[in-house]
C-alpha cells in the first residue's frame, strides 16, 4: 500500500496549476490558451481548522510556454518555468540560475471539449465555479491514501481550475481560483528572469540526511506551537558542487506553518558535495525536519 507521504510526494512531483474563472475566451495567437491565473492554497487539519498556505500565479502563453510562481505567506517562493519543446526549469533566485530538471515534458492539449471531460472514466459531476461550468474528475488512490478532485473548464484545457485533495488522516488541501485574465501575458512574466541555465541532475527520492555538514534548526512558528502542530516535513532538494541548496520543494503531507519553516531552514544548510572520480558534482535527494512539541511536565 502506498504510504501517505509517498502519495503526497507523487502529487508534488507533478507541475502545480493554479485555477480560476473569468470572461469569455480571448482570441489566441497560438494553439494554446493564453491566460494569467491567480489562486490561493489553504490547508485544513482533521478538525477543519483552516491555515492559508500560499498564493499562486500562473502565466500561460499561447506559444505553449508557462511560468508558475508560488509565494508562501512568510516570503519563501517556489518558481517553475516550462519552455515548449525544451524542458522544465526550477528557478534559483539566490544563485541567479535556472535549473533544468526535465529535458522535455509531455505537452498538455491546447483545448479540451466538455464532451471529452464527460467521457473521461474519472468524470464525477459538474459544478459552477466563479461563473464557469467545471467538470470534476475524481481519483481515489488504490490504497486510499488520498482522494483528489480536480476541476477543469474547457476554456483553459487541461490546466486544473480547482483541486481538492482529502487525505486518509482527515486533513485536506484546497487549491482554489481567485481571478483569471484571458489574453497573452507580458512576455517578461512568462519568461521570468534571464538567469544562466544549469543542467540539473535527475530528481531523486534518496535520503541526503547523512550528507549534512551543517543543519540549522528551523524556527518553530509560535502559532504552530500554540495550536499543537507537530510532525515531519520532507523536502526534495537540489544541491550544487559547493554543497549549497539551489532548490527545495515540500514533498510530504501538508503541515500548516511548519512547511515554510523547514524551507527557510534548509536554504541555510550546507551539505558535503557528492563526488564522481574525486570531483564534486551536483546531487539531489530528500531531507527531513522534525518538529516536536516540548513535553509538558506533569505534577
């Protein structure tokens, strides 16, 4: 049976989509829908308490290129670029580099009809979201680690419009639309910063915990402490030849407030670089951060 953590890691490996609604589709300059999507992500614990996680913006060009930016409330960000026929890049603003993590990626169809969504074996129902009819595809992982409902609208093809993921432990993540503007985004917003391109090693699930040279303790958020939130955050990291972290993504089940604390800490860490034939090389893998509440003394 697939574990909860592995299930969420599998989901996190897919490129993230932020989803929204708006007026009628504008005229396109290419075969792909052009739009700017703004959304928000909220995590819910098993008791139904809501924790705003981060805001999202996705810039889709009619050329097929897109750029995704996720911004956590505390300022940490995650950015991904896709260039049609070229590949997927993670953005390292600290080192001003573009990390090429996939040489190519299968392209989403430029448009999908309502009939095609209805014919999908996972089609569940339709709902109106922000004035648009959304076609809901429901997937239940065979081991019942999570149930994922993804909402699509034909105007933006196979880019998710909304997504609700409910986990076996009762927690939930809701990625929902805030606004949508149809039309070609500014080319600078699609292309992002013109950093140097670095060929990155293949992302890996192997542990790098044993390669820490320094591992600063993350700051335990006061609100998480007050609410009794604890647990383990797993991060997929890329490390350069000097042992510095160039990119980090959360791949474990959402832990409100703690995910960003772990992200902030790992960028301050240093690793012993991997070596090939005596020379340091780039590497990638998974590291963990434990957040444990202090024991309460009993009288």
